[in-house]
C-alpha cells in the first residue's frame, strides 16, 4: 500500500511538472504567434486606390490597407533599380545613419556611415534608418494616391529602411499616417485597433515614448495577459507590396532574415478632401525629388480644427465657441483672418488657405493646448526629425516630425513649446529605429516672423531645397550629405571582423572608414497567417465617406 502511494505521488509530481513546463512554454512566444488573428486588413490588388477612396474609406475611416503587388504594376524605378551593386555605384558616398542592433532599443544612438560602407558590411547587425537622400529621390516615388485632394499639403517626410532582415520593432503607436512600400524582402506586422488601448497599455506602457516595455520576441503571457486578450490584425507584406497604417494604431513589425529594403511616406491627418484639386491630375506616381514636404506643425492645425470634422461649413459663432484661445477675441480674429469672402461662415478651403506656421505665429495663444498636448504626446512616439532642414519655403518651416516606417505614424517628439520672439522654427533631435519603428522628433514651436510659409493655394508639389546639416544626431527630410569634417572624428580601433565586448568600442566611427562591431541577434522567424479581406469596387471617386474615428 505504501509502495502504491509513493508511486501515485511520483506520477502526480510528473504530471504537475509536465503541465508547468507546458505553461512556461506557452508563456513565452513572439507577438503574433500567441493566437489566431481576429481578421486581416482590407486588401487591394495591383493598384493604388484613387485619392478620394483612400481619403474617405481608409484615412478618415482609420482602416488599414494592404496593396498587393502594387509596385510591380506601377512606375517606381527604385523597385527595379536599387540592387546593392547599383546603390553602391551611384550613391555609395551618401552619408546615412545606422543603428547597431536589429532589435529595437529605444534611446540608443545611431551612427553616421557612408552607404557604400554599410553595403560592404551588410552582414553586420546594422539597420539603416535615414530620410531618403536628395540624390536618390528621383528614383523613389510618391504614390499617386497622395498627389492631390489635400494629401500633398500634409506630407511630412520619406524614410529609407534597409537591413539584412531579422529585425524587430517594439510594440508602439505613432501620430502620423504611414504609407510603407516594400522594395525587397518581407515583413510581418501585428496591428491593434486604438479601441483596445485599455488592454494594450494596461502593463508596461511607457507614456513618454508611446511604446511597450514588453519584449515582442519573447512575450511573458502572464505579465502581459491583457495584451493577449486584445483582438489583433495580421499583415504579411511581400516584395512589391505597400501597406497603409493609420495613425495611433498599435503595431509590431518583424522582418524575417534576408535583404530588406523599404521606403515610407509620413503624412498628417486632415479633415477635408478637395475634389476639384484632383481635376487634371493623372493617376501616375511622381518622383520624391518633385515633392514638397510641409511643416511638421500641420498636425497642430488638425487638432485645432478637430471639432469641425465632418461639417461642410463652420458658422462664426461655432468657430469662436470651439476654438479656445487664452487671449480675448483671438478666436474671432482668427476667423476674420481665414474668412476670405467676409461672410458669417468658413469653408474648409478657407480654413486651409493660410499657412499653418503663420497661424501659429500670429495666434499662438489659440494653439497652446495643442502644443502642450504634443509636448507630452510627441515624446511618446514621435516622427523622425532632422536638423538639416531650415524654415525655407520648400519645407514649410516649423518642426520636422516623422514617424516610423514599419510601425506606423508617430507623433513629433521632443518638447513642444512656444518660443520667444527670436525663436525660429524648431528642428527635431530624435532617434529613429530600424525594425520598422521611427521615433524621436524635436520641439514643436511657433515659427518666428521670418519663417517662409508655404505658398497659398498650391496644389502641386515643388522641388525641395536642402540646407546641409552640421548635426549627426537625427534624420528627416532633405539630404544629410555632410562633408568629412562634419562627421565626428573618433579614434579608429578594431576591425569589423573583431569581436569587442563593450558598446563603447562598437560605437567607434571614423569619417570615411567607419569600424563597427556589434553582437548578433539570434532571432527566429515564423510565418503568420495571411491577411484576408477586400476593398470595394473603388469605381466611384465620390463614394460616401465613413465616419472618422477620433483616436
């Protein structure tokens, strides 16, 4: 009897140990392997949607969209031309920034390197994250979807993302819309609707950065059980695909091993689609060289006018009641500035008729709420910024804020503030991460009187003129083609083939011959479920728009 009891106790212990082992196994999985996706995003094959359809159904409706194989059937020279050999031959001297880890670590420094040097050492654990250099913008394109209707007035930046794959972002959200096109490789994206904020941000959420401390490659299912309860979307991108990730959608991006190359466009939200603006505009892509990126303060206008979203006209009394200014009568004065025909109401055309930097400069007391919000929000998950751009007519002035390409729009980072009378527009100073996550960002500020606003009423894009930067901290629109003397001169130590144990040695940089030694990341890749869903017939450019979800 005693022998039988001991046998049963041993059996129970073995069974208990087995189930504990199984629970531990389940408790640590890559995000996206923990359950079956609730559903996929909408899918459109072989073409970019017309601007009105994209505006009403996807941007205003806050719905993701996968555009399958679209680069194979459209004019996008970089898609066919940008092999490593071609890039090294034609753009090898371009100065770009890389991160020394394929697994995103927020706040880590990025280092300058020549593109040719990066390509020579592509087997290293480096991730290139940089605004598309000016010299390369003739071959990278702005999709036809964003050419008219108002999109062309809110374009923020275009980013280049390149690695040998096996990269991972953190789970995060951004405050700009993101249209990301994959020129090579594949990406697996996990998306969460902002409606599940209470679950996503329940544990380990960093407000000052808008990202989760959770390791998405090895999720503790016990600690982050709330996230496991949230329905999620799966997007599998392949070479030639483009994806739209709406602002403030939570997302995690994994790129499997292998050459990975992407270009994304960041753009701000806006409230009114100008149908007549698209008359005479063909459905072809245009080179980024001909694109005019606008002031990164544009999101502040979007927030100020949010109470009027969905209305066709805004009466004076409603405008004054909803626009809260610290100084008396300033809301009325702003109404009068915008009201071009002198009646008692504003049209959306009038509300977008004045350059946003001019509005902020002249009516700063009306924007303090929005600027304060961005002071908190922008440090959360901000669009990429770059000190290389000043406030010229082409850039639109103001704060350059650009989110992350693989992970979705981001808010403009840094500290938002109202400058004194001598303050010029700010440039950012943040860090963009590979693995699909862009963040960083600078200071949202009121431009000074010398800021050159964008020309009123422009409906076509113009060439961007770049002011060279003396900074090596950040990236943004424009070319960072710096002289050798602009690159920090560090003592050259070790070779790329040597293993070093400290990050300090891994960060050694030499102006032309840059030695980087980093540790490898042994991540594993698993395929996920394919996306499902479809887009409507897209035949009409005037379909009724979906109600916008205020995020």
